[in-house]
C-alpha cells in the first residue's frame, strides 16, 4: 500500500491540471486587457460611438451607427435603402425595436430573448473586464489556428448559461475570432466573427473591421468602422423609446411626354 504521503501527492497531481487551466485563462485575459490599452483606460471610457458601413452580401449595403453609454445604455441604427432600423436599450430594464421592413412597422418593446442578450450588446467593456462580477466563467480550451495565426482559445459561459468561444492572437493577445450561437427568428444559429484592422483610439485598440458568417448557410455580414469616438456627450433622448423616422420620400412622378416632340 502507498503511504498517506503518496496519496497526498497524487491528489495534488490530479488537481494540478485544473489549477493550470484556471491560471492560464486568467493570464490570457490579463494580457488581452493590457493589449487593448489597459484596465484603467477601459474603465475610463464613459461613452462610445461607432459610425460605418454594413454589408450583408448580395449587394445589400447600408450605414450603421452604434452609441453606448454607461451603465449599459445603447442606441443602434442601420439604414438600408433609405429605411432605418432602430434598437434601443435604456440601461435599466426596457428596450425597443423599430423594423421598417415588417408589414406594419411600429416601435415594439424588446422581447424576453432580446433582453436576455442585451447585456452583451450594451457592455462596451466586453465580457472579460471584471468577468467574475458580471457572472461570467472562463476556461482555457487549448490552442488553435485562426486564418494562419496561432491562437489561444477560451471558453466563456455567461450568467445565463450561454457558451461561446474566443480566440486570442498568441503573438499580441488581441481578439481574432468569436464563435457562438445567435438567435435568428426563433432558431439558434451557429455564428463566427473575425476581428481585424485594429487601430488606436484615445489609447485603446479597436477593430475597424468585423466579418461574420454562419457556417452551412450563405449568410454573411461585414462591418467597417469609418469613425470611432469615445467620451463624447450623447443626447439622453437617444436611449429613450424612439420615434419612428419618416418613410423615405417617394420618387417624383415622371414628366409627361410633350406631344409636340417625337
């Protein structure tokens, strides 16, 4: 029989992989936050505005605007073919959606599913800053290759139990890829997003290009930021129930033909 001392050593060896995984995950998060510009600078951001273009493929292109402000306030607009879609969250408990492409457009309250995931949309710090306080759990999930770049993979489980995976560049620790499940109508759909063209804004690194796709479908999306601002004032009305924008003006009628001309 092994002496008690050997059993103690065995117990430590069995526990060691868990300890290493937890420590490695925290180390990656710490280096990622530092690569973005540091914890202090991230916490100093009070508001954020991103303006750019969005493409859904197939020639469907438009403009987008995202404004966010602490605590968790959000205003989002997407303009396609002259019509404006709007998503708003007041930072507390209420949100609204206006979709001009429905049969009877009207401002509607966000559904329970929308509100369940609104934290991820409105939190411009990201899920890894103060992740424990936000109810998130992280695990080191190994190494991977993302578009030819070595990467570290982390598994994140949020307070709702939703699981997603994040891939960090092994060279500079900036985020390369996100994988998770997005709600499309009533169905869950696997989605991937790739973060590129990082630039510095007020001492913080932001991706100016985000490409997303759903494997197994022809759905894709490209976001290109033309301008990113931080710590600018935002009208409080932007985070209240929105007023539907006016419908696009109808094209002018064609001029009648002049019978005197051939």
